[in-house]
């Protein structure tokens, strides 16, 4: 079995998808499976510390090679079609028996082209994001040979509701459960946010307003934002203006082991996103016994957080979210019940070994399917890339040169559009349910 991934590479990336890709690739390689990753390198990504063997690569690439994973990389081209063609060139060169493209429309376009020729591939829906649904519509049809994999039951149910032409299967993320868990501590009562500090999706403004309210109300609360993103500067300014720089800190991006250490020192994790799939940061926190205070949204989150049992669900109102943090800080018995239950849930249903076995079984099925085909899909044609006409304009967004003065406005508009789509869909879903 030869398994190829396609993903992006950018500086200081801390996304859950990247964590999952690297984790699955490493476990497969350690099990003796031939694994390769084709990266598209975003502008400005490289080995800034000189540890990439002098090739200007991210240091990650050398690490992956030492772990038995073949690494191929191309710079991002001037168009989606050119990036898709680079991906096809990689597939023709390495000739995987199973392909796992991630995140980038160019990777899915290449996978659909290969799938029509008989290469088995899986389209993983990592979140309840409008871009993922557009990807399924553009490249994920049964005629293009993909298998749909959802990280949560909610996303699979959404597939069914949208009339997608075949069943999707659920393979949730899995995380390592640490040998020890965090303990209750009232002073300081530590709250952590872990992830991209973005307004789009992650709603950094709601996170920081919640933390400011909580820290103002209770001097023993200390908060840390682990991660980075374009909204960080605004959040730091709000904290400084509130006079709470001593209570609310920012670490920037941290290596995984340091993130886990921060979680083991925390009592609560806060998440106020507009949409999610099955957040790995949340799973890692719950595995360590950190109690989640998270926004009640249609996603995989309600599958993890049973209000009052494994954590607390709140609205998008920062006052309500802050009150939930105060409630946990003031009620050790409630905190301990939620901490124990959340850790047990992850250990039982979302542990890394169980998730890996499900993926290994699927990959073996796809590998056998490909080997049973009457002919090889290779070589894949490199001419016209099918399916690019009529795809959503957002798929081409990263190839357009940004205008500095309008960048913030475009990001705000994108966030507003995504939020509106989710609210409209939620209203329609409720009406159907009624």
C-alpha cells in the first residue's frame, strides 16, 4: 500500500487539519506503509532558522524524512489549474495506490481527475465550513471516485440532508490521552484558548471580550491564548486598554509538547467559533481533564460537550460565556464532575488508537479496490483539468494579488458571508425539523 497526502505548508501553522495529517502519516510510516506528502508552499514559508539542510525548506520537511516519510514540495503557482497540474505530476511520479488530498481546491481538482481514471481517494470533511460543501459539490461526486469521510456525525447528517449521492462514513479525530490529568485550582484558575487567533470562524473578538469580562469579575482568573493569527494584535490592544495585561497573556505558536504542557496547567478551555468540525484542540484539552466552555453551534461540539456533564455550552454572548467560567471557578464539585467525564469520553471514543484503526481499515479497502481495477490509472493526463469551470470564486481567492488597503475589508466580508450562510442554513434546518 502506498498512501500519498497533499497539503499546504505555511509558517507557524497550527491548524487541526495539519495536526491530523502529520499524525496519520507518521503512524502509517511507523507501521511500514509507504507514505509521501506533497506540499504546496505558501509565499514566505521557509526555514528561517537555517535548519532545513540549506535548501530553504521548512525544518518540518527534514523531520518528516527522518521519520520515513517522503516529502515533495512545489511553490504555490499563479493559478489553481497550475497547482492542480503540479499535484498530478507528483502523483504520476510517486504513483500512490490511495490518495488523501487536504484543504486546497487544487488538490481536490487533481484528485477528481485521478479518481475518474480509477485512483481511489478520500475527501475528508474536516469542518462544517461553506468551502467544504462547495468542494463536495465541485469535486466530490461519485463519478469522480471519492469516498467521503466526515469527522463528526453532524457533518454526515448534513451530507444526507444535502442529498449527496452516496453514503459518507464517520471517522472522528483521535488524540493521545495523557497519563495524568490537570487538577482543580481556584487561585489561579487558568483558562486557555488554543488555536488560530482569527475573527473568521474562531471569533477572536468574542473570545477576548469573554476573557476580559471574566478576569475583571474575578481576580484569581488567569487566561492564556496559545496560537497566532491576524487578529492577535487587535486582541492584545484590547487587553492592554482594559488594563489586564498581567491577567491575559499570549504565547504565539508553540510546539505540540508545549501546548500539551499548557493544557495540563489549565482548568478550562474557551471556544467561541461560528463553525467547527471536531476541534482537535478541544479533544486534547478534554483528554487532559480541562473543562470546555464552548459555544453551542451545529457541529461536532455537541457530540463532545454534554452541558453540565462534560462541560458547559453557551451562546455567542460574552457575558454568558464569562459567567460560565466564573461558575466553574466557584464550584469545584461541578468542575471535577465535568473534568472526569470529559476525560473518560475522549479516552473511550476519541483516542488516537481507535481513530487510526478506522483509517487503516479504510485505506486498506481503498488499496484493494485499486488493485482489483482492470487497469492502472497511470499516467494521469496533464492537459485540461476537469471540473474547473463554474467552481466558486472563493476557490481562486488566494491566487489574486491582495490590495493592502482592502485586505481587512475582504476578510471581514468573507467572515460575514460565512456566518450568514450558517445562520440561514440553521434556520432552514430548524424549519425542516419543525
